[in-house]
C-alpha cells in the first residue's frame, strides 16, 4: 500500500507527463479531496498508508483531470471573493477576474436598494453582493434551470438572501425597478472555439460561454434591457471580453453617462461601468 507521500509523488508524475498545469498543486488538491482533508494533513501524515478507498477515489480524480475535466468540477468547489462556492458543469467556474466586477458594483452601487445579477451562473456575484451590500435586496436571473439550482444552493450555504428568477436576461424584471444591474454575460466569440483550452471548450456550459459570432451579441441585448429596468441614475456594470471594449462602448448611446472601463491586473479592460441618465 502506498503512503500519502508516495501517492502524491506518483500523482504529480502522472499529471506532469500529461502536461497538466501545476501538476504538484493539482495532485495535492485531488488527494485532499480523496482524503477529505486540508493540504497540511498531507505533510503532517506523509508516511501514513493510503487506504484502498482513498486510492480508488484519487485514481479516478487523476484520470478525470488527465482527460481534461477541470479540477474545480472534480472537487465541486471554487473560491471567489474569499468564499467557497459549489460548482458543477451546469455553471461556469468563477474566475478571479470577475472580482473586479464585484468591486465596481460595491463601489458604484453602494447605495443601491434593488440590485440584480443577470446570468447568475453559480451565484458567486449575487451571493457576494447580498452579503456585502447588506441593505440591498438582491435578485439573480438565469436562463438555465441547472444554474439557478446551483446558485440557490450557494445562497443557502452562505446565508445570503437572494431572490432567484428563471428567465432570459432581464425579462422577468419590472421596468424602472433596479438601482444596479451587474452581469458577467457570455462573451466568447464562437469563432474562438477551436483555440480554447479543452478544459473550457469541452466541459464548461456553452450557453454561459459563447456570446455569438463576434462575442458581443449578448451586450447588444443586455444594454437596452438594463436601460428599461434601471431607475434614473442607476448603474450598469458588465464584465468585458478581451476584445469587447470598443464595440460595447458604441452600444451605450446618449441615455448613458459616466461610462468608464476598469482594467484587470494584466492591464486588460475587464469591466465597463455606465450610469443611466437621471
């Protein structure tokens, strides 16, 4: 029977041979998942033998990762804004870059009484806003019933008061009812599909990934909808694709003011902020 140290070394070699990014860290995460332990346990108990059941689970997780399945879908967990969120193949895996959107929403929407996360996916944005904007009523919408189920689970786990709406974009929302509309819409051009990492292309949900032929089609639908549901002076905050800034700016006409882009840590325009003219 292999020890924990030997199992970790063997898993690292297997992942490295398959050119998996960060093979040691990935092996640690998968072994922790098999053992239901924290990473420190692996080194504090490195000479302990791995049980047969743990070895079976660990071996399966390694194979899934080698076959391209993202680690987060294997462990069913991803951290976002300092909190652990449940994820499944029904939702996109929350990215660190989306925290820029949350920070912008907390800044510009700090006085909001009514806020909505459009296309909520895992609920990471909606749950975070509900917990951080304690005085706001937070709503979340998604066209995918599977995504709403995942988001609802995350809201319950974190004790966040979020009202979930099934529907396409802002269709279920009343005119002039919102102070803040936040969204990380699908923005990957369909033409980029062949060049995507297989972890993204083969495993993440297409409905939450592709924004149309150019990737900007969803913005063209979302912006007029946001104009309809926002109160005068309300804020629209959207995550951008890496080539979206100029075409999306052109969609914001005279009904909008205070339009500005916020760069991510790599200097790429990541978030677009706009205020409905009072």
